[in-house]
C-alpha cells in the first residue's frame, strides 16, 4: 500500500514532510520499474516498514542510530524525523554509491534534516571500522551478505540497550541467513521477524 500524506494522519508527521516522503516514494517506484541496472534502483523501504521504524525509534527513545544503506535518503528521513525532536541525538548513514549519496543529501536538505545526519560515502565494513560508538540502534539495509561482518565490528561499539533492525528477511532469505545466525548466537538478544514489507528482523538487548 503506498504511503499517502492524507491517508496516514496517525503517523503524526509534519504535513510537508509527509508530502516529501510521498514524492520520494513515488519517484523510487517509477525509477525502479524503469531501470534494469540494479545499481541505479533506489530500493527504498516499503512505507509500512519505514513507519514501523519511526515508531520503534520514538517509542524506545533511541539516541544514536547507524544506518547502513542510505540510497537516496528515504529511510534516513524517517529515522532522522523520529530522532530529531530529541536532544543529544545522532544519525550516521553509510552509502557506497556517490550519486545516491548526493540525492540523499538533497532530499535531506529539502526535509530540513541535513544537519541531523552525518552522511558517509564508502564501503560499509571499512566505514564502520572508522566509526566511534556507542550506537543504540543499527539499521542494516545494504547488501545483507556483508551485514554479519559489520555487526561483528560493531559489537564493542553498541550500547548495552540496543536495537538491531534488518530489512529483506523475507525477500532475500538466503542472503541474510548468516546475519540472522550471527544475531541468534549473540548473548542477551531477543529477536523476531515481522512479516511487514520485505520482512523486518528486530533484535533487542536490554541493559542488564
Ligand atoms: C536497499 S537500498 C537502501 C534503501 C534505503 N535504506 C531506503 O529505504 O531508502 C541499499 C543501498 O545500500 C547500498 N549498499 C549496498 N551494499 C553496500 C555496501 N557494502 N556498502 C555501502 N553501501 C552499500 C546500495 O548502493 C544501495 O543504495
């Protein structure tokens, strides 16, 4: 179901922001139908999944989010909006495609959220190595196969109370299997896959 700025007043989004998200969503769908080269597809989150992320971030008071896989910034805007009403928050987002990163920069600027986000260009694993923690939320939405490597690097950079989110569990089960196995082997985490959009895995570790 497409997100409509009028159909979802329950999301409590600013009206202009809702209209911009709708525009980006429509652009992504049209672009992805037309493009045959996967690298040129936007591959944006399903709106329902994005709305769930927004609620999770708000409801659990996340303060320091890392997103892996920015594309043109659709999910980044949802995450930044969920965070930005709170003080002392940060959002870092990684994308290896410079053209998409530039599109994300422009979209975040239009959303008035560019100052709330640190956009980083580069390969996810190499970039994650350079980051200082701590993060209390990581959203994995890049190539899935390299996600366990990134999670391993991130372990010492996570807060005790941390939420791990990963999309494409139902759409790409084989590619994401190693990530899910890695999460299942972590001590203290509960995890569940929600059949929303392309399938969202949520793993949560509470502070002891
Ligand atoms: C599914 S899209 C992200 C969609 C975005 N989260 C959204 O909802 O708008 C995945 C993005 O991750 C990027 N990507 C894939 N593998 C990557 C990697 N190893 N390092 C950095 N970026 C990567 C791709 O270029 C692509 O733009």
